């Protein structure tokens, strides 16, 4: 048998499993069941009732729910096939999801979160029966304080965007408490911060002012000075921004806002290269959030589950959502503290209950296993990996990175392949589809594209040098194809789950069908 040639780092023979798999509603077969549950015996029903009559009349269904009817083996095959059509950090080298910090998540932490002690908890249990998870959430709060310099955290927000919403709500409540809610109605952000830094405050009712970059990619301080006024409610910013450029003069910005009576909120979605190096409070921020589902190594989950842990200084603590978790020394007990709801300016709740407990558990486990020295090592390796990738890609004639020429970035970079597009007509979207043929992911950037033909890459601390080299060589291979055989890119992907699709309806809500019921109404 001839041995496979491993001399190339490019996996040219990759081929992902592909199933012509219907959605589960199309697999339904009337009367088919996975498990047949017996009716309760009369003796049991006499004690607990029929399970329906106890419900208020208006809450009882008039018809059965239209759930799929399908046997266990077919359910198993369906979801196994779907799992084979998914790329992720357990399958491929995950460098391409820039700004989202997709790192390796230790499997033991997943196992901990699946223990019955965790999975069988209910958020409405008596707090005396959930002392373990309350202790974990309380101690994770303490760790977040130490890492950020803030003085209190809530884990209610279930995403980074919801963490920003919490900061915007804190801002509004604080202004209301000092009688300036109507006067201060502007929040300043930058075009290279995450789009949610504008979207979430706008949802709360603030006007948004964007600061453009200067010639080096830093937020333009002169424009910032002109924007700050007695109407400024807060300054929300990511630092480093999504370009990977770190504003070393950030204290100058936050100081100016404070001089005008505003607050400062730190979007720390890009904190992976800063752990143990700098703190939000040292940079002059009054509040911040971390993505536990990114920076603190709980699986990203493709939209959830997640936690946007949101912290603040002492003066904003009374506005946090209830309940907070505290410890009573006298009773030797952790408890849910609802006292904050007595404050008329509390923001109330950001979501039900107190956050996604399994995510907090995984983050807690990771922090405990790493320790302070380990967290610092994470930041160093993330920066090293990013700048190795940066140096290698900048050696390619068709790749560039706007701003701070010759200087290193932090944990990610937003590149541009505009020259490749001008030379060959191959766009960043074309390259993205072709990368799927090698089992790899590749992200462009948030919309709109302020940098033309962008790529945003964040290697984190996870990949080895060999992994980075494979990713680099794959990009080089595709860039060469763009000049030598552009049709193979234009018609990609070839080895992936799906081929090119019609995206013309993506921006038309009239064509969206986000549930099966909606689909049937629109298209049947």
C-alpha cells in the first residue's frame, strides 16, 4: 500500500460528510413514537390529579402541539447526520472566527456541567438546596472583580450584546437617579467597536455618535473631544478594537468623559490578549463585560448558551439587576440577595433567573485550573500566535492590514485582500467559501465593510505553530488559485456540505421564515 503523501500542509483531500437531510418536521410520520408513556394509575391520579385540571383554563391547549412524530432510531440518525455537517474547534483548526475568541474548551469542564448535580438543578429551587452552584457563582464574581478591577458582577446577561444592554441600562438608571436622564441622551462609540456597542444603547433610547479612526487606526481624539459634551451619557468602546489595534491612550478618553459627567463602559469581548496585563478600572472605566463563553473557555455554542458577565464600580452597584449572590457569615450560607430591588432606580432584570449556570461553572473550572499565572500565559501566547500569523500573512503580496504599519497587534487582526480582488476579481466571500473545501472556517468582518475585502482572524492561545502553518499554507494555496485557476474558487465549495446558495433574500424580512410554522404560512 502506498503511503499517503504528507509533505504538504494543505489538506487537499478533505471531504466533509454530506447528507440530503430534511428538517425534522419533514421527517414526521403520524402515529410514530420514540417512547410510549403509560397513563398514570388511578391510585396515583387520585393523589396528584390528572396533570391538566390544575392549570388555569386560559393556559390549557385546545389542540395538541404540532410536534414531529418520529421514532428514536430516526431521531438519532437525524441529529448524527447534522452533527457530521458541522465544523467547529473539535473538528478543524479554528482560527477564522475573528472577534469571537473560539478556543479549546477542556472536555472535563463539559463533563462537570453534565453531572446530575448540575443538570437536575432548577432555578426556582429553595436556595438552601443549591448552595454549591451559589458558591461557584459567588466565587466567580470575586475572580471577575480581581481580573477587571470592578467591584461587583452580575451573570444575568446571556450574551455579550445583552451585557452591553445591561451597561446601557445601568447608564440610564444612573442618570435618572441624579436627575439627568433627559439631559444626557448621547452615547459615543467607535466604528471599529462591536456593532452592539451602538445597537444595544440605541434599543434603550440613546442617540449614537460614531468616532472615526485617525490615520493610525486609533479613535480620533480631536473628533472625540468635539463629540463629548454635557449631553454625553457614556462612552462605550472595545479596546483593542476589532482591527486588533489597541488604544494605549484610552485613559485620556475616559478622563475627558468623566470631566464632562459621563460614564465609561468597556466592551471586553476582545480581552483574550489582556488577561493579567491590564484591568478595566485602571483604564478609567466604570463598567465592563466579559464573554464567559469566549474569553473564559466555555464552548461558544454558535449563539448560545452564553454569559455576558457585567461588572461595575461601587457607585453603580445599586443599579445592577436582582438578585445578586452574597454570603452570610453568621449563617454560613450563600443566598440570593433581592435587597437591590428596594432601590427605585434598579434596572430590574435583564433576563429571567440568574444567568446560565452551566456556563458559569465551566468558566469557574477553567479559571481555577489556570490560576493567575495561567491566565497571564493565555494572554502572552494569544498575542504571540496572533503576531506570528500576522507576520507570515503580511509577507504575501496580496494581503495587507490597514493602520499602525510595522507595529504588532494584540489578539486579532482585520486584514484586507483588496489587491487580490483588484488583480483577479476573487472577493473575500469567494475565499471564504473555498476555505470550506479544506475543512476550515474564515470570517470576513461585521457589516458594513469599513475595510475593503476584509478577513478577521483570531488564533487565540489554542493552536500550535503547526496548526498556524497549516492555516497559513491553506490561505496561500487559495490565493495562488485565485491567480492561476479562479474558476475553482468562484464555484466553491466543492467538498463541503452545501454548494453556493441564493442569498438575495437575506436582507428582506418578508422572505424570512425562522420557524416551521412561519414557513408553512408563507410558502404553502
